[in-house]
C-alpha cells in the first residue's frame, strides 16, 4: 500500500472530451465546450468577438466627429 499522496496524481483533463454546451449563436456552427472561455450575452453563447458582432449586426468603425 502506497501512502504517498502524490503517487496517484490528479486526473488528466485531456483524458476525456469536454462537455458540449451548445453551438455558437451566430450560426457559424462552432462548438461551445465546457471549460473554455466564450462570450455570453443574454443566454446566447458566441465563439469570439467576430461572431458576437455578426449576430448583432455590428461592426468595428473609427469614430469621426460631426462638423
């Protein structure tokens, strides 16, 4: 019997597939997996900022003053 608490080690998180939470709400089909970082807005999940902007019809622009 081995009483060394480090003999067994921690479970390797790569030994099993991460849980599928859902798909990206923009429609791109990207999987949303447990344990990874995504954007969540009002219950919808987005793979990245591009997907978030696409879903909301927004875009990056330079601000210009109105004269």
